[in-house]
């Protein structure tokens, strides 16, 4: 009788742990190497994050201001939303955060685009809740 050799058992969990540990070491080495230097991508992502959260705050405050303080309803509310939608990012970019404008890296499309969805969503939610509370 000839015994068949079985393949060697491999513990997948141990192998995965080892690979994760190696990857973490590589990432840590890479981070130590780049520490102190900010790439153009990091700078642009930070700028977009600042504009995104300023848009979120503007959506809530613009909606509450329009309905509660100014009493806007209908088309006037729509025009108010559009004005803040398109003009505030430029104001924030150049006067509040003072970002440098370069046509290749930081152009008008990248100023307008971050936070469009969150602005619209929070504007609509805040105006709907404010209007509902005022009519009760």
C-alpha cells in the first residue's frame, strides 16, 4: 500500500495577519518618508474639504435665514438658494479661506463642485422644518 501525500495545511488567518503586518510596515515607512511635505493632491483635498463643510453650514444657515428672517417662499426662495449655491463658494474661496487661484489646479469648476449635494439637501431640510414650525 502506497500512502498518498497530503498537501501541507495552510492557516489562512496567520497568513493574512502576516500580510497585514507587512503592509502596515510599508505604509508607516512611506508616511515617515513623506512627513513634512504636502503634495499638491493633499493641498487640493484639504481645500475641497473646507469648501464642502462651509457649503453644508451655508445650506442650513441660508435656508433658516431665508424662511425665518426674510420670510421668503416659492420662487424668491429658489432664487435665494441659487445665489448662495453659485456665489458663496467663490466668496469663501477667495475671501474667507484665501486659496490661491491657478487655472490648471484650482479652477472655477473645482470651486463650485464640492458640496453641491449636501448644500441642496440641508437647505431643503432646514427650510421645510422651519416652514412647518412657522405654520403650526
